């Protein structure tokens, strides 16, 4: 069923919400153009195609795979390795594949705690009905298997060699389009590049007026009526624009929300949260240790904010409690 | 086998490094567990350096700068203090014990004080035992090399 002259592509989801696939569909009629020049060989959310079909392919038979989602279980890892082998170009598509994404926040807790919350202590589960999933179950002499849930979440690049990274939660449809066009025309930048984004920061592209940043208290968005023309950070509202790679079109500040960092760290930034921490702490307008302590106390659960989309991509990757 | 903590020292050039130097030239004894890196100012300490050190096997990180009001660049040490306060909170959330990171003001004449701080920190970190971060990250990835 495949026409070998056409571009052979696959789209796959690991630990993901489905939003990345929707971002591809949000390219609207462009996706129909793609279907004209490409054979979509696997796309679980929108088309048919079985793992066995992929296994039967030659190595490198796929020209392009867009892999969205993090690596959370053995199935995600298995399919990531399989698609790597069969693809000439493998793209980590969206924040989860790029950096671990929202599922990566699970690295702040443990597998045991997640299972306890989901399967044991949840009030909606009837007593006597508390079943915890196991990779293997023996029943009437045969064995049933489901994927193994890992102790932590990995980004795609932790388990396979990734050729390109297309950031965003989800990537802006316009950027998806640009990258697909670049693939068709053979105009991709050198391997390992971040594509579908810019080399600037979100602040660089933000139209809000910027003056001196000195803050006496931090506000959660609902605690203050903001001035929608002024920099959010100067008003004490957390915004990660200074540490974040641009390319989304400044989606959040333009919608009166602080940037959460979904496009990942700005170029040359190694640890997104560390860079944001530096910028944020240095604008605290106090020299008094007690006052500083009190302001820092206004940042509940700072770790989840600083690494909302990239806990597995941070230098320490996960929590290290005894 | 006894465990010897590895402590990274990040010292500003103008006061603290000179203080450490004074400890040396005055032949004041202090534990050899600290490895010192000289920076121009305590404000040069990017939290990334601390994460990097911890991920590469440091058991503790000591940051030293000029006393408040004495920074060669006038306010760098206040920036360091603000970042340190938030960094400590972040590291706590990561599960890193508070005593593994420390900020102290050490002037050029405080060789004795520098030696006391290093001695005290070495003992505290020794009591905590080795950091588990590097071995944990290693184990996480051992099974899944691309
Ligand atoms: S911090 Fe946020 S609101 Fe302020 S300039 Fe940067 S992106 Fe815009
Ligand atoms: S403003 Fe920040 S969080 Fe919002 S879409 Fe852009 S990069 Fe993502
Ligand atoms: S020069 Fe010593 S703290 Fe700034």
C-alpha cells in the first residue's frame, strides 16, 4: 500500500496527552497536502497501522518519524527503539519528547506513591477492589503481560538517538508546518538542532513594556489585576520568558499569562530552572535576609514551576530523597 | 573504607579567596576536603554550577563572598544571597539536605574564620554521608543507553 516515491512518515505517541497530535491536525488543510506527498505508515490517533507492520519494515524505510510523548514505560521505550531503527530522521516532537513534559513532573514523586494514590488510597475505589497493575499475571496456565511502569520518566533522548527537537506544549501549528516543509524540501539544519523555534528568548519577542525589574512581593495570577501593557515579572507575576526559547509567538504573555517555559531553555542554557531562578531571585528588592526569606516563601512549589515541562531534562533529573 | 566528603568551594576573588590564601600562608590547618574555584564575585555563582557539581559527585558546595557592603562590585553579594535563599528552597524540594550547601561571608583578613567554616562544614557533610545523586543518576541510565 505504500508508494515508494512518496515520503514515508510515522507519527507516534509515548506518554502524552494527545495535544501534540492535535497540533498536527491544527495545521488544517495543510495536513491534506502532506497526505498528498507522504504515506502515513503509522499514526495511532488518526490512522491505522500496527506495530507488526513497523517491525516488518526495512531499517531506515521511514523517512521521518515525529515522536511525541515522554518515555514512561517499557512499551514507550520499545516503540521508540523500533522507530529509531526504521527511521532516517527521528524528531522529538513537543515538550514531552523534548524534555519530559508534564508527565516528567512525576519525577518529583515515586512509582510507589503514584500507584498508592491511583489504585489503593483513592476514595472512588471500593474496598476489596484494589488492584495494582503488574507487568505479568498468570491465569489458568497462561500469562498476560502489560508494559512495565518505570520508576521515573525519561525524555526521548535518554533512550534513543534523536535527530531534531521540535519544542512546545504543544508546538505551534505554524511551526509544525514550517518543519514539515523543510523536510520535504530537504532544508533541515544540521542534525541535533532545535527546529521550529527561534534563537531568541520569549522576552526578546514580547511586546510588553520593560522597565527596571525590582519586586517587593510575588503574586499568583488570581491575586492581582494586571496591567496588560507592562512586563508581568515587573508586576510580581511569575513569567519564565527570560529563560525560555522563543518561537511560539509569545502565546502566553499575549494572553495575559506568564510564560511557563514550554519551549524549553533558551539557546546555551543548560538548566532551565536554574536560569529562571537566577533571574527571578535577583529582582527581589531587598537586602535583608529575613525579608528575602519571606518573599521566597511566596513561591509555593517553586520546583514544579521552574521545571514544569522539563524535570527529566534538568541536571538533577528527579528528586533524591532518602 | 572511610568516607571523605568532597566539597566544592566557590570563592570570590576580592575577599574570600584572599582570606583562604591567608589561611594558607598563616599555616592554619583545615581539612583537605575542599576544592576551591576562584570567581570574580559571589554573584557569578550560577545555580547551574551547584547542580553540575552535585550531579558530578560533590557532597557539598560552599559559596563565599565579601561581607555585606564590601562587595567589590557593590551589590553582587546581595544578588548571591537572594539566589542562594531560593536555591536552598529548590534543593530542599529536590531532596538535597540543607547542610550540603552553604553561603558565608569571609573577608581578606579572616583566614582563621575560613578554616573554621571549612572544618565545620566538612564535619557536617561527613555526618550526612555521601551524596546519593551521582550514583542514582548513573543507575537510572545504566539500562538504557541509546
Ligand atoms: S518576563 Fe514575560 S512579560 Fe516580561 S518581557 Fe519577558 S516574556 Fe514579556
Ligand atoms: S509563552 Fe512560554 S509557555 Fe506559553 S507557549 Fe510560549 S514558550 Fe510555551
Ligand atoms: S566581589 Fe566579593 S562578593 Fe562581590
